[in-house]
C-alpha cells in the first residue's frame, strides 16, 4: 500500500538539491570559455598551468563537493530504500557503492573537463587514433567495473571499484602523457 504522506520526506532533499546544486555543482567561472585574441579559450589558459596542475585543482574541488554531498546521500538512502520496500541498510550500501564509484571515476571526469577546452580531437594523428582505440576499450572496462560494483558479493564489489579506479587513473595518466604542456586552445572559424 502506498502511503500518501511519504513524499514529505523528500521535500528537504529537493530543497537542498535546489539550493546546493548551483553553489556546489554549477558552472566554474575559471573554466568558462572567453573570446580572447581570436580564440575561444578557457580562463585558466591565461596562466602558465599544465594538465596536471589544472587537474589537481579540479580533484580538490570535486573532493570537497563529494564530501559535502555524502551526508545527504547517506541520510536519504534508507528512506528511499524503505519507500521502495527494501531494507534501509540496502539503501545505505547502495548509496555508498554509488559514492565510491563516483570517486573512483573522478580522473575520467577531470580528463573530460580539461579536454572540452582544447582541440585535442581535431585532425587525425597516430597518437589520437591510439587514444581513440583506448577510449573504446576504456568505456567497456569502466562499464563492466560499474556493473561489478553493484553486485551483492563484497569481493566482486571491491574488485569492480579497483578496476574502475585504476582504469580511470590510467586514462588520466595516458591523456596527460600525450597532452601535458601540449594543449592547443580552440580557434574560431575563419570566415
């Protein structure tokens, strides 16, 4: 039987998400693209920073964001599990697995954030073909690791998280090997 008043439990979560999302997960002015000297460039490109330095900043900010959202996630996971007729502990376990997977995939998210401000996907070179083939393999590996993370067996979960973390870190390092201090900013179209 569905209880009609249960939705009141979700109101604080919705309010928190509406308030905190723009503050914690909104746009990053330092990564916005600005038109400067005939090019579209991220604001951080005006200072001499490499891939690893920019990545460290993003890792720190994302770490704080994850830490801020974790208590809310753990508080509402049992309520959602109870609402779906499951044990509250199952909800907490599921939430912690999802949180650990998000943390494990941070290197790939950082790589994507840096990559969107560059022309690393323009033109065909042997290095880019290699990265593209690794990307195809990586998507398969990360999907498999994500599925393994949510298996009921704790050993499979740990192995899945380890595979996800090491694969994501490997892709981040591989991208850094090819593009550290060699990133070209986006150019405008010549008309």
